[in-house]
C-alpha cells in the first residue's frame, strides 16, 4: 500500500509538469493557397488576422497522417526575417499538440533553404517547414512566408499543396500547447511531456556544419583552399545581403577555405535585411557591383534572403547572367568530384531561361529538359534519376545533391572552375561563347503594380498573340525586320508521371 501511495504521488507530480493541449476554435481563410514557394503574404496579414499563421501551420501538419506523426521528424528553419521566431514557437506548440515526435531546428531559428533540404535528406525526416519569403523584402512592413518541403527535401508538389489548401478552407479548430516555450539559442535536445505522456523532443542544431559536411563531399576543398588562400590566391567579395547565408559563407569560405574575413560582407542575418531588398541582381546588389568595378576583386557573388539564389560577377563588375551561369557549370561539370562519381544524368532549365544550356547539351550530347518555372519540376526529374544540373533565369542554380536551388553551391562550382581553368571569369565566359555560341537574355521586373491594370495588359497581349493572323506578321525597327514564327502558351508534360501543366508562359 505504501509503494502504491508513493507511485500515485510521483504520478501526480509528473502530471503537474505536463504541457497541456488546448483546442482553439477558429474560422477558415480562403486565401491560404500555397504557390510553388509556399504561402507568402505581407507580415501584417500574419499578424493582424486572428489565427492566420496558426491555421496554416495546422493545415500543413494535418497532411501528415496521425499514425505517421508518432515517429515523425520535421526540420524547421528560416532566413531570419521579421516574425520568424514567433512563427517557429507556433510551429513547436502546434506540432507538439498534434503528436509530432521530433523537431530539428536551426540554432536561433536560422537555416538556409538549401540546408533545410540537406538536413531533411540526411536524417530522413518526413519533411520540413521553412520560414522565408526568399528575395522579398523583410521587416514589419515587409513580407513573410511559410513553405512545406517533403521527405525528398524538395518543395511539396501540387497534390500536397492542394490538400493543405483544402484543409485550410474548412478548418474549424487547431490544437496547440500554448505554454510550451523553446530556447532556440541553445544547441542540444529539449524534451517535453505532452498530455498524452509521449515525450516530444526539440533538437537545436548547428545547420552550418551539416551543410558544410555535404559540400566537402561534393567539391575538391584542397583545390578551393589553394585558390582562395594559396600563394597565388584570388581576391573574392561575397555579399550575404544580411540574409541567412552569412554564417555559412563565414564558416565555409573564410574559416575553412582560408579567404580573408573581409572577403565576406553583410554576413549578420537581420530581420529587415539591413533595410534592403535581399535580391541578388544588378539593381539590389548595386553596392557589390560598384565595389567589383573598382578592380580590387577577381570574383564576386551575392545571395538572396534564404540562400538559394546567387549572382556571379567577375573583375571590374563583369556580369554573368543566370542563363549563362548554369551553361558554364554544365560545360565544366566533369571537373567537379561529385559528378565524377555520379555521372551526368541530364540537364534542365525553366522555359523563360535562355537557350545557352541547350547549346551545351547539344554539343556534349546530354539530355535536356525544358520545364515550367518552379523547382518541383526539376525535383521530379531528379528523383527519377534523369537530372543532374538545372537552373532558372531568376538567379537559381542547383543540382541533384539536394532538392532546392543552392546559392553557395553554385558559387563553389564557379570557384572550382576558376581553380581548374586558371582563367578569369571574363575569360571563361568569352571562351564559352566562342565555343558554344552566345544567347542574349534580359528580364524586366514590374513591382508593386496595380493588379487590375496588369491583368488587363496580359489579357490584351493574349488577344493579340493568339489571333490567327498573328503568326507570320512582320515588324520593322530601323533597318531590321522581324517575323513572328511562334506564338503560343507553353505547356509541359512531365516525362516522369505524365502530369500536364498548361498555360505556363506566353511564348513569342
């Protein structure tokens, strides 16, 4: 009887320290349809609409079957933007209440999109939640986003995002452990007893080391170290634009490969990206462009907010457009140890990207795929063993080492080419054009435009383009005359699953 009473007393003490699950009544929102990069809205939408973030997080977790949650691990991280830490605490509380077994979170919440993909694949997680709006501005008046990646490490395909959307449109309640708080700064495991007596574990990790370990297996770090810190080293300038990639650049390029500490700038992640637009292009990375024009540095690169995009520059500000960048990597791909081991399965580009990659594929007799915009299309090809290297004109480059585009990977690929070729960026680019031909490419971004006016413009363009008399029509400018050969709306049939994506890009 005495033993029994002690047992009851101990049980009661445990119950008093348990984290309680609360059911919160809510109303569904009709605008939580995830795009190819998750759900992106103004920060104020998440903050000012009651239960807005909670509803969407619950909708994500609800696509994981209850039985699967008992052993499920989710990876969580973001680009450091405003509202990220609040969102991570909500994810922890809602995941615990819904029976998720284990969360792996980057220290201080920081984890680049490529690193999330890397960690998901490494630990065989069921998926991951990324808090980012990529290259969109941050801060209280900026943008915020929540994105779900699946067990392959890639963005959730339409079948899953449609399920998330359907759940969000009908959600009447969500489960949460409001008292549960996690210290994001402390590396290690934190375990909590939830109402069900099942331990819930949150593991805070150094995501930089996991990502660095992956890159060591891809590139020749000895050759890169010689290039960056040997007797005849080059000078580089890498601008993290106060995004998530800063700690990765510092650890890998500066500390491990020996480039001087001042090679990397704007490396402390900030909630508003230092008041700038974290978009690596000639407009928003103008500081880097101007610095490179001075001639002090041989190689320059900039990265976006979540670390998946990159811009490459040569000495005196020589600009490598993204379409050419992926083509140059393809032409030199067999010099990278990873591809020496795996072989080159195929190349791919998004439809709006120039045909520079096509020229390389044709010359080297490699399979080429032309897809709609969206990394998920590349991921399908990679999972089927059909694709090794791919790129988009929007400064995204990647390979099948993960299932996301990867800015720092692309920069190390370029540096590997410099180490092997012993030429400047400009010399490599001009040699490439000489060998494969040159494709001209330009992109115009129209920001903060009135949606009604934009939709009217597109409708008028469609009316003109798809008129039966338009193909064959001639237009003159100066002493040149151009004839319309093709006017269509790009459609894609996935060679892996046969799915058809229509009305993707207007093509003239």
